[in-house]
C-alpha cells in the first residue's frame, strides 16, 4: 500500500516539475469560480461560461440572487479522469472521475478535461455538475433535504446542457445509471427514502440507489399528476416529521408510488429547454501562471486532496523543498511548504521547518492571509509547549490572525480561526468573535466544522430552533459519518438544561466523492 501511494504521488509530482518555459496552467476568474486548467484558453473560456450558466440555472430554480460571490469555489481541471481518481484515492486505477471536498482550507472541486464519446453530455461535465449541485445546496439553500433527494437532484441536474445560444436543457437522461436501473434489483421507495447510499452494501446496489433517486426526482418534477408533492414532502421533513409518515401523507400509497416509478422508467423521458438563453454574468478573465505558481499548482492540489492522509502529505516534502529552492522569492511556495508540514501528524511533521517557512512567506508578503493564520496557530502551539497562557501570549496568537482578517474580510478561515482561539483559551467568545463566526458561516456554510460550531453558539444563546435546523442539514447529508445525529443528540441535551454560562465547541470534517 505504501509503495502504491508513493508511486501515485511520484507520478503526479512529475507534472509539477516544469520550468517557466513549459508553463501550462491557466487561471480563469468568474463571478462565482476560480478555475485552474492545464488546457488551452479557448476550451477553458467555454467551460467557464457553461459553468456560470449552470450556476445561473440553479439560482433560477431556487430563486437565489446572482452577483459576485466573495468566497468563490476553486475548481481544478486535470488532464484525465485517472488523474482525478488518483488525487481522490491516492492510487491509480480509481473509477472516480471527479470529486468535491470541504477542507480546513476551504472547499474545492476537481474534474478532468477528457471528452468521452458516450451518450449525452460528457461524463466529466456530469461529474462536476453533480458535485457543484451539492455545493450549491449547502451554500445557498438553507433547508434539510433527505439523502435520496440530495443525490437524486444532483443526478437530475448533472446532465444539464446548453444550446448554442445558451439555453439550458434540464432533465436529460443519466445514461451512466442505466445498469443500476435496469439490471439491479429495484429499491422500494420506503427503503430509498430512509437509507443512505453507503448502506446499500455493494457497488451495484449503490449504483441502483443513485439511479432510483434520480428517477424518483425526475418523476416528481415532471409528472403533472404529482405536481406539488415534492415541495409538500420537503416542508414536512423540515417540520421534523418522520420520513415515511411524511411520504405517505404527501405521496399516498407507497406501493402505488413504486408501481408508478417502474412504469415511469419505461416511458420516453422528457426534458425541458428554457425559452431564454442563460446569461453569463460578469467578466471572465484568463491569465497564464508562470514560474513558481505554475509549478506549485499540482503540489497544492495534492496537499489539499491528501488532507486526511499524513503519509501522502509527507511524500510532498522533497518536491516542495526543491520548488522553494528554485523560487526562494515566492511567498506562495513558502506557505505551501509550511502548510504541508502543519497538516502532517505529530510524528511526521517538523514544526521548526513549518515556522521557518511561514516566516519566510510573511517576510516576502507581510499580509499573506493564510500564512498569517498559520502563524497564529504555530504561535499557539509554541505557547502551549512553553506553558505560558498569559493574556500577552494570547494577544500574540491573535495578532497575525487579526491582520489576516483585516487583509481579506471575506475569507472565512481567519474569522473562524479568531473564534477558535477563545475555545482554546477556555474563555467564552467575545461578541466580536461570535459575529466573526456568524460571518464565517455565511461565507462558507458548507464547512461542517464551522456549521457545527455555529450551531452550538446559537444553542448557547438560547436559539435552539436555528441550531436544530443546522444540525438537521448535517444529519441528512448522505456523506455524513454520524456527526449530524451526534450533534442533534447533544443539542437536545442542551435544550433541556440551563446552560447559559457554558460554551461548547467541537470539530468535524466532510468530504463527498461520487
């Protein structure tokens, strides 16, 4: 296993060791996205335009206002599906064509530039649209959705395509789910609405779950005889009603719903093309990356993708050190050296090297936002080792974090880092820290750690209704690993006590790979 991970990382890092003359990474900036691609400018611009149109299509469906997003999603387009799979799994031969992660450094997505010749829209586009649908709902739609609909809706919009004049075609078939729908046992609706995909047991039944969820979503959106049922069901779920009881009340006999769904599968499925072209809001600018930044992208992408693997992160050391030696005047490179060390387990990381690297980054760029946040965290660790918990020591911890927040008020990471210092200190957070947490949540609600801390902060101020709704969104997530139910249980306990003087905090992680 170790050899396999090392070989995969070595193959990936081979892409990183390019010179400025062979620079190939481009950066596209749009209203809602920062996109890095190894391809040429023309296809990148077309991709960025369609991605903006897809975002606008989702905003239209959910009545979400447009405009510039201060905390944009970063997307990396690698050359092949296998490259994306290697990043996701740490090994070659993975079937994963793209993925989305919410990490301590923020959310990002990875897709590929392969244009397969299968039926329907390209698989790479379907994968990215599926993952962005998850991101969009977590960020902009403040409601709890059951797992089947979260995946069914993501599949439903994954095949959105655009005509030459920019009109959106919505509801096209998801051909890659044909095997699960036609060859695997049909999952009864009563089981579908109460289970998660990871409870299906086999890859084949998981595929059937995704297909069946898509089919149910498609039917409820399209069948005039069931108009309004989906909305009524979601409203019942968000009132706290049992999933099966709510389904019987809104859909009627679930056995009949199963029969209708089976008949719907054998029909010629219709899709809708919007009458008006979807406009691309805002300018799209594309700039080439040169020198250290160009060579840094694959290394940064590997570090972010390996967030849960200290072993993979440790393997980045030699390449990052070589890059820092080649580009000693690049603050971003030095920050990556420090960030990689910081993300390793205690038995692998070199804190002295991390501190030296972050100091070099800040010497080159004193207002480097993430380097200043990391500096504050390193100072806190050093303070802990010295046993100095004085007010002056905590002031030194918060000083670079405060600078980071002043430099970029729309970056949620400094806001949350400042809030965290009070829990680390064992003090109740100040009003400013609580306001910062609320702002961090508004900027990055998909971050489960921030969401959970915000829920506890609300509960500790007696706002249990809001806290419970946040907990429900975590508990219903198909990729949740039990944190949501644990959060609900803890909030229920808090609700029954007088905890006005107690502050509780916790941490969580989230990932999604489909």
